[in-house]
C-alpha cells in the first residue's frame, strides 16, 4: 500500500519537471531612455503601452497564449521534440523608425514606440499590438529551414490578420 503514494509522488515530480523543461520565459523590456531628438509626443507611445495596451502583464500573458496557439494550432507541434528550441522570448518596447516591429536574433522582438504613439489602424491599439505580436512571434517559432518545414512570409501576415 505504501508503494502507491511513493509512485504517485514520483510521477508528479517527473511530470512537473518535464513541464518546466518545455516552458518558455517571456521578458518585456520597456526603453525608458528618450532619444535626443524625441518630441513630447513620443512619450505617448510608452504611455499608451502601459495605459491602453496593458503594459508588461498583458504582453506576457498574450505571449503565452500566442505560444500555445502557434505550437498547437498553426505548427501542430505537440511535443518538445517537434518544436524549435526557444527558451526565452524578449519583447523590447523601444525607439526606432521604420517598420512597426522587427524580429532579430532568433528570439527578440523590437516594437516601435513611434508605431504605438501614431497608430491609426482600423481597430483599437490593443488589437493592433496583439496582432503585431502574433505576426512577429510566428517568426520566432518557425523553423528556418534546418531540415524542418518553415512558414513563408504570407502565412505570418495571415496569422496577424
């Protein structure tokens, strides 16, 4: 009889440790340093990130939901062996001109403060930010052709919509 509780405890510890191995850490870094050429309105992007979008807590929450959606629905990768190894994803809310966001270094995403400040999309800023993260995180989770199937640019765009 005593062996059943020991077995169940051992199984529980094993399952909990396995889940931790396949977990992805989500980091959100907000750039607090204003560039020298920044105007008063550029701080609006940082303010909007916190007040309209929901700041770091919302971003980390939606990153987890996107992760689950990408692995289970889009990529259909249900085991760690099938997935591209990603330990940490970092989102930087920072100052740069050009596109609204870029993915670099395999697991880093820059989101432009200027994009957040000037957003005039068809939907709310929160929706625009969320769809942008879907698009950029698709780049993070897709294989880059290393003997694995990879998504094409158009698929990333469809996921954003």
